[in-house]
C-alpha cells in the first residue's frame, strides 16, 4: 500500500479534514498564516466601501436606496443560511419562519406606539428565543428530516399568526407608528439601518468563524461523528449556529416590514425567501463568507435584467443554478479564489515552509474547508 503523498510546497492542496489541518498546524517545519497576503488591504477596502455606501443617499435617488435595502435584506438572509448549511451542515428550508416572525414582532411593537426602528432589536431577539425553542424540537433530526421539519415549523408559525385578528388575520396589517419625517429622510434612515445590520452580520460571522466555534464547525462539516469522538461539543455549536441564524433572519424580516410598511402573512412566511437565499448561496459559493455576497449581487443583476420577461425570469434563474451546480459546485467565488488565490475574509489557513515568507513566490499549502473532503493517497 502506498504511503500518503505530502503536498508540494507552494501548491494548494485538496480539501483536508480538520484532523489533517491540526497536524499541519502543529508541524514544526511549517509556518501557518491566515492569508497569503497582508489582511490590511482587504480591511482598508472594506472600510472605504462601507463609507461610500453610507454616503450614497446623498448621491442617488430614493429608488436606488430602496433597491439596496432589498439587497442588504437578502444578503443578511443568505449569510444566515450559509452559516447553517455551509458551516454547520444544517440544511433548512424553513427559515421563512423567522423572517415572518421578525416582521410581526416589529408590527407588535408598532401597534403599541413604539418606533419600529426600536422594534428591530426586539424582532432579532424574539426570533432568537423562538429559534432556541425550535432547536429543542429539531435537534435530533438530520438531513432531509431536518429540512422538512423546518418547513413544517414555518407553516405552523403562519397558521398561528393568522388566528390573531389584532395582527390583521389572514389579510395583513399596515405598520403604524412610523417616524413623522419626510419620505426622503425616512428612506435614508431605513437604508442606513439596513446597511448597519448587514455590516454587523458580516463582521460577526467573520469573528465567529475565526474563533473556537469556527474550528468546531469545520470538524462537524468534515465528519460529525468524528468530531464528537474527539470531544468537540457538536450539539452546543449547532445550537448556537441555529439561534444566530434565527436572530439574523428575524432582523431581516424586521427590515422588510420597515422598508415596506405592510405585512401580509402569506408573503411574510413565503418559501420564496428560502429559495432566494439558497440561490444566492449556491451561485456565489456555499461555505464561504464571500459567496453569499457575490451570489446576492448576481441575483439582483439578473432580477433587474430579466424582470420584464415574466416567467422566463424563473426559467433563466433555474437554468443558471443547475449550470453552476454541475460545472462549478463551489460557486463563482470558488472559481475566483482558486484561480486568483484571493480571500477577502480569511478564516482558514495557509501553510508555508518554515523558511519561506508568506506571500512570496507561489502560494503555500491552502487548507480548504470543504465538507467531506479528505486527503488523497
């Protein structure tokens, strides 16, 4: 039997399980860095991009900022679904439950005469608490059983909400207590809040995935049974991820009703929300922070380009999703990062020979985090 072949220095390796990553990290003959280039430039670029986006309401019309609010909402939802499926291995098709609940939590706050913007944290926190209860019900389920159960939970939430006449029943309810300012200023406020929530979500994900929880999620994604056998607290990690995803989707639902101050239950709990976030993740690249960002951009470009073509819009979206799944299973960002060796959010590792400087010459051994990946003999 042939012995395992060690990857050559300067070559990106095929994905390796978490145990192989630990072995490489502890090898005294190699040096480990988060990125093959200095993280200063991506960080500086992110700050500049956020500053430009924050100043945008002074440069463009309200229609553009309204479109970008929808962009931020989808980005938040896609990032949350990516955290669930791409990192924790929990494929949910019922995240619309928390989107709808987030909208109704803001509505309840507004019905009591409180500013809906103050209700946004309430929506996020309330959805997180509901997510904690839902996880208690679903924690023993996996794969298809878990996915279908989340859809059932979303349907139950919808059936419960429509029974309350004070919340509009099955016909919906407008959002009261909106700030008494001009529409232009209200659109700007909504845009800035949506931008702030999107930035908080991305920064939080980056911090989580670079920490101890990120290492546990890597091990779980490679082999959940193996992760449990080496002492990883898998159940706790999945609980935290599920609650975080519920909280983020609740915030997205709250932003949705603030941007369009009317909530209708069939729309708030529509499975189309999940379909859109799954599409953004698959197109951009699941299991990366950058993937949902790129996938959301592609989705909105296609939406604006194909909106006038009626049902052809859905046909083209489906065809693109199938093509990417077949020929680029790691998504568009996977193709870009593999060829250009770029990572805007370095949460993995690069391994270099001890005497070679990071970023000099060809890239070092990249330890990719891919579910089920194993070193080749």
